[in-house]
C-alpha cells in the first residue's frame, strides 16, 4: 500500500488538451473527467547526473 493509503493510485490533476479548431475564447474552466476522456501519463526522463534527457508517455492509455 502506498504512502497515501491507495494501492491502485490516484489522479492528482487534470489538464485538458484542445483541438486546433477551438479558439482562445472557448470556456476552459471545467476540469472534471468525463466518459470518453483519455488518460495519458507524461513522464520526464533524467540521466544519473540529474540532467533532463527526454519526455515520453508512460505506456498506452488505460482501457475504459
């Protein structure tokens, strides 16, 4: 069991990704997950010396 008592993990935040067809005036304040949303887990990779090397997605998105 993890430090926070949840052995299955948890979502700490949500960031929406909008299509290029949407404008800057589109309301973007709703941050709840909805049915059909896709979860992707971005990771930053660092070398042994602590220098940044690359960003990548951790595996495929989980199935709904």
